[in-house]
C-alpha cells in the first residue's frame, strides 16, 4: 500500500503528518512507562551495586522468599521473565550459591528451586534495598498519589 509520501523528502513527508497535542510522544503511555522503568532500574542498580546482582536476580530471590520453593517455570512467570531467559538466570544464581535445584517429590520430571543458606542471607540484605529503591522512585509523589499510582499499575499488569 502506498501512502503517497514515498517520493517526498523526509521533512516534507513529516509536514503532511497531522497529529494533535494528545498524540505527542511525551504523552504516549508506552514511552512514559519505558522512561519510568529506566528510572526505577537506575535506582535499583544504585541500591544493589555492591551485591554483584542484577535487578532480575534480586526479583528471583525476593520471589523465592515470598513463595517458598517453586518450579523454574512458576518463578519465571512470577517475576515476568521470558521463559527462554529463566534457565540462564537460574544457572547464574546457582553458580553464586544462592539457589539450589532438586527433583520435585510429586513429579520427578520437574525441578524445584529453593534458596540456599547464602541465598537466604543475601535475600535478607536485598529485600530492604528493593524497598528503598521503590521509595526512591515514588519520592516525587505524596502518599495518596503513591497508592493510586500503584493501584493503576496493578490494573495495567
């Protein structure tokens, strides 16, 4: 399908695109969520810098504290990680002696992940840092705005 803009210079083509104030990039939900994510990630990285962990690794530790031993598949779904990437995450956490993997007693085809003693100690360090990073992100908002913002995020997810 031809738009009629193919033979025009880029500037001329853009001059013919009409959009209103509400169509501006800076008001686009995806764009704003991406910027908020980058800000949240920076705060998290600043907080966990000395622990030699990634934000996703801290999410996995936190999830295992909240949910107890779980399957690799459930862990990935819980922390919102693509299935193809969970295996690498588990390998890296295992190499750091933060988690172990054992056969599921109910179904030997599956493995259960659980925190090691070192993993529990590290989780106890990292969970408060995750909370502080979240507080850093929400700092510009008052308490009522924070509650509403988190409610809306939950609704979107």
